[in-house]
C-alpha cells in the first residue's frame, strides 16, 4: 500500500506537462480560408460579436454557418468576432516538464539509496 502512495505523486508529475502543451492563438484568417487549408484544424475557438465563446470540434461551413460536426454547436459566419486555433506551446511545455523532471530525479535518487 505504501508503494502505491509513493507512485501516485510521480504519476501526477508525469501527466502535469500535458496541460501546458496546447494554447489558443489567433487564426489570422477568415473561417472560410481556415477550413480550406490542406489540413484544417480539428478544434476552433470562436468568439462571437456579443462576446460568447464556443469551441467547435471538426468544424465545417454549411449554409453560412460555422458548424461543429463532432459535437453540437454552430455560429453564423457573420457573427464571428475572432477565430482561434490550438497550437503547441513550447514555453509552457518546458516550463511544466522541467520542474517535473527535476523532482523525479531527486525522488528517484533518494529512493535508490542503499
């Protein structure tokens, strides 16, 4: 049982860097241009003119609306104030992974003392 308790914090430290890997960045183009790319994004965050935020998974444009095909949700293209896509954030990933690696090394060194 005590061995399991010592493993849980280590597992948490290994999973923690995954939270920092992705961040939202402005798409810098219209919804039509974004979805016509060779590899369109799987998730898009839309901010409407009234300030509402909506995350659309596997979006497509149908009848003048940006529609999520993987989950419910849609917004008229004319109501889109800003469009953001997920990108890998190297700085966040390193910032979260490096302390985790250091802690794992310290814990590993202390547990291996004979």
